[in-house]
C-alpha cells in the first residue's frame, strides 16, 4: 500500500493516539501532523504537543477552541435543552464536530492529503468525525488506525508496542477507564463499568464529590439569562468559559451531575456510560425553567419535540447538516424572550429550582391567584368546559361499539 504524504491526526496524548503516530509512520504515512484541540480539558497541552513530537510527529499544534466551543456549540445545545435519552448532556458529542472543523482547517493549511483519528470501530465518535468531514471537505481521505491495526486493539499488546517504540504511557496505563473531558462534561467508559450491575467506583469520578462528603449546608445560586444564554452568576458578569468553570466547581462540590445510564449507541450497541456534568446539569435545569416562565404553552410543548430531534442530531454526528441549521432558526426565535433569573438550591447531589423571575414572564398573578385581586372570569369556565368536552360526550352517548 502506498503511503500518504501528510496525515493530520487528531491527537490527545493518550495511548491510542500516541501509538497511532508510530503505526501511521510505519504503515500509512510519510509524515504525521498532530493536532490537540483545547476544549477546556484542563490538561498540560504543551506537554501533549511535546509528546507528539517525541513520538514522531513532524509538526504538532495545540489549538485553543474553548471560546468557539462554548459560543457556537455548547450554547446552541443549551438553547435546545439537549440531552441524549433524557440524561446525557452530550459533552463528548458536541465537541466532535468542532474538533473535526479545526482539523480540517489545519489539513487545508498544511496541504495534507489525509486526515486520521484514533476512534474505535464500535463507538459514536468515529461517525461524528467522519460525517463532519464529509460535510466540510468531501474530498478528504480519512483513516482510523485503531480500526485497522488488528492485534493492537488488545490493550496489553498496545502497551507492549508502545514500550517497544519508546512511547511514554505511564499515566494512561494507570487509568482503567477510557475518559473524554471538556468544559461541558466528562465521559467515562470501560473497565469495571462494563458490568451494568456494578456501582461505579469512586475513582471513576473526578469533577464531583460523593454525596457522603458534600457540605451539610445548602448552597443557593442565581443564574441570569439573556436570550437563552447565561451571563451572570449571583449578579456577577462572567465570560462564558469562566461561568461554566465556576459552575462546574460549585456544583461538583455539592455532588451534582453524576449520571449512570445504559445508552443506545448509533452503531446498535447498548453500552453502560458514566458521566459527570455539574455545570451542564444546573444550566440545563435553569434554562428549561426560564423557558416555562416566558414562552407560551404551545411554544414550550412544540419545542420539546424540536429539542429531542436536535439532541439526536448532535448524538448521531449530524451537527453539520441542513436540518440542524433549520432547527436553529426555530430555536433562535424562541430564545428572544428567554431573559431573567433562576434561583437554585444545590444540596447533597440535588439541584432544585426554587425561584424564577423575568421581565418577560407570562405568569400573571391576577389570573393565577386564589386570593384577593383575582381577575380570572369564573363565569366563563362552565361554557368553556361544555364545548371542550363536547366530543367525548357525544362519543360516550352514542350507541355505537366503542373503538
Ligand atoms: N458514549 C458517549 C458518546 O458517544 C461518550 C463517548 C466517550 N468517549 C470516550 N473516549 N470515552 O458521546
């Protein structure tokens, strides 16, 4: 097989992508350019870059994409209240199209003839990367070393291979899990977690305290939204990245955002997944609540269908798709009134909305009250119910066999 001249590789510094560099140079590439994308994983990415060079990359880049990640990917998914199967806030899934975009930009700049990633054949991430590249640059050739390297799929063999080629693996060897981390959350798989009956051991978690050690006093916080986007925490303006970081640490302290679910992967497998998403859990709850306050019943109810579709698109790797863009049009329009403040109580792993206010609130005390000042037209109720129930009354009065 003839080798590609220049392969741009999505590089994380972990075992799989590190041996990918060596494997590519041996088998498929004359030159490998490694790219690590910073989505807020709080790692020493300069060390990751140096490692790529040490392992054999001809060039290595670290691209800080945190701002674009939050503004163009996380906030739109928050506006869509996006969770997969009602639990997973999609942290890994929403990061993939952006990583794909960054890699494609570098492939174009460096005149690369191929792009590569370290995802396995059983996961969703390979689909998300490759569908994104199909949308962004249909001429690109893609290779996924882990899908091709056969016996190296065995972790022990992969470690031997790394040892043989002087690839440092000390930290990856220690972790029994496969972990993906960004600002929006942390995904943990493999090891003992593959037994769905086994409770995740404490060492699977890194962003959240176990409830046993969370503070015994509740923490109240207030989050202010402008057009569906959180802008202030407890009255203080934050930039988007800092706001998420701050919420991750406050909520993580109180044990909020641990998720343990059986998930239906796109490739047909059910898998056991453990997530931590402290900031996302709080923000999703607050955002949904403010929508209830300011949008009409019809809008809120219809949007639930849109939100679910949007979540599926993210999960299934269809971020770059005309349907997602069209749904954004609907969602953006619904966010114009989403202004105001939500008060939440964080306590022992729970996050509860305890107060809400907005200049756009459709809550009307004169209509809602059971006390003095009630302006609801009580005399209109009997006529309304008579007409509203007419269909069922007619049906049950008729002599026909019920359907
Ligand atoms: N199951 C999740 C998803 O498909 C998480 C994937 C996590 N990836 C990883 N390398 N641990 O979005």
